[in-house]
């Protein structure tokens, strides 16, 4: 019988120790360049027209909206980062279809509640749906995700429409990853960052970074001496070697054939990879007949359960299906030897693509002015199977500091980073 490690290798699973980091960084940089030139690429490299120049003064404040899930939030962001007047409201269109006027009325009510409570006359809106950014920091909705039912909003400039209904002087609309990048500015204090990355690793994943205008070839008429944030849509990276388990799990997603990186590192997908891995291992005879039979009837596996099992952690009040399936000690040991490499690989892939963005920024040469990486998301902060953030940092130290003399810093955690970043977008 094969060992777990031999089984992984036989099915094309490249473990963390065998990933060619430098080759993958090179490929990632190539995809970024193609995206910036407007050529075919698995990275969209969306220009946002949002800059990062200027210091946000202490005591400055802005009213903000944060829309991206079943609820939207409103509040006042103040620097140093603090949020007051925060309230949650149901996101229009989550329970039933909503018309244009009713959609904007919900947000206008929140804007009116916050009027006069901030120093900035412009409001910030973190709008986490596929949208085209404009030069005046508005966003045209391309399509809804997350089952929002508001078809009349598609194709509209959401900031302009909200301004019509509230009379505010301006709305800065940014997506959650861009807002997370901007949140890094709130952590600077007396620190100087030479550039910034915003990184989200939760249910899904994405990265934003600052690029020189001269490198954004697909846009004309830009100030060649300026720069702007690029929303890379980095989860879409597909130039990556996948195992048989990744391929099988991909076929069961809503968008098979796309977003390979996201499906190898993000919370919505790791459980699916683990399920395909365990089922294949059962067919190969790596588990007892009892465990193999139980796995055959398992239709889905939550990433939280996969993670907690691999970490030998029992969450109070939550039964873990894997604890029952792998009740036999030998089965459990084999299952963890198979499962932990999924999380180890995810950490290395995370580090590789963060390293590529740091390299592409062209900054970080001075250790006194590192690149500030603001990270957010449940997978980043709550993975238990391995010390995820520490593993990523160790990899980045080797790939960037040791090999390239590029200095970076993971910024202090910013609570409600998308709201804070949206506020900074309005202030700047």
C-alpha cells in the first residue's frame, strides 16, 4: 500500500516543499504584465483611478457605507482608525427582487442618518460586486453576485445615482480589496511605507497593489509620473499545476475552469478539495472499510470542519463529521497526513503571489520604508491546521528579504478594514 505522501504524488499533488517558488513568481509577473497591457491574461488587472498619495490627518472622519453581503453597514470612520455610529441594515435585493428607487432609498436613508457627523464632505462606499471603476471614483455595476436581485442597477454608476438622491458632494466607491489596501494608511502613524498591498483571504481571495501609471499600457492619457491602485482579481490566476483532487473539486463549483488560485487557497473551496482527496484515498485503500463507506456517502465538506479536524481541534457546540468518520486512530493519523499538505500548499501559494505583487511594485528597497501589506479575511486569521500567517511570513522573508532585498511588513490588523479603507478613499 502507498504511503499518504506517495498517494499525493501519484495524483499530481505538488506538496509545499516541492513547489518551484521562483518559477511561479516569474509566471505570475508575466500574467500581471499581460493584464496591464490589455492582452489575454488570467489576471484582470483592473485600474481603479484611486491613488494613495497624501497623509490622512489625525482626527479626520468620513461617513461610510459597506455593501457586500446579506447586510450592509453604515458608520463614521475616524483616524486613528475607529468606527462610530455603526449600524447594520438588510442588503436590498437579498430576500426578493427590488426596484431601482427602493434599492437606493435604503442607502440614502443611511447617508441621511450620518449627515453632518464627519469632517469629509464626500462619503466612502465599499461596494464589493463586479464593477468598472471610473476616473471620478465611481463604479458601474457589471453584474450582481451573492444572489442579489436588483436587475435595474446593472449598468448604473452607483455613486452618481446615490448622489442624486442625497445631495452629498461626492461618493468614493471602492471594492473591498482596494479598501483593505487603503486601510494600511491608517496604521502608519509615524511609520513610512514605500507602497501598499491589500490582501483578502476569506471565503474568496483577491489582491490590490499600487502601480506606476507608465506601466498601465492599456490606458492612455495618464500622468506618466503618477500611480494608482490596481485591483488584480488575483484569485483568477490559472497558470498553476493542479492535482486530480483540485480538478475534481473544480468541476463541482459554480464556475469550473476559472479561478484556480482561489480554489487552492480560499475558504469556500479547501473543504471541497479535502473531500475529493479523502474519497480518492478511500478508493485507493488508504482507510479502513468503515471509514471508506462513510466517505462514500459524504456529499460535502465544510472547510471549517476540514481545518478543525487537521488541527485536532474540537469546536465547542459543533459536531465535526470527520471526527466520526475517522474515529479509528490509524484512519485519523492517515487523514491528517493527507489533509495538512492542502493547508501547507495554500500558505506557500499565498506567499508566492504576495511576493510577486511586492516585486511588481518596484518598492521596498529601504528597510526603513517597507511595503505595507494589509491582510484581512477569515482564512488568513482563523486557519488552525497550520500557523498560516506565520508560514506565509517565513516564506516572504526568504523570497523577498533574503533573495531580493525587498522589505515588507504585515501591518497591524485593522478591524473592519473595508469600512476604514472606504473612509480613507473619501478623505483623500
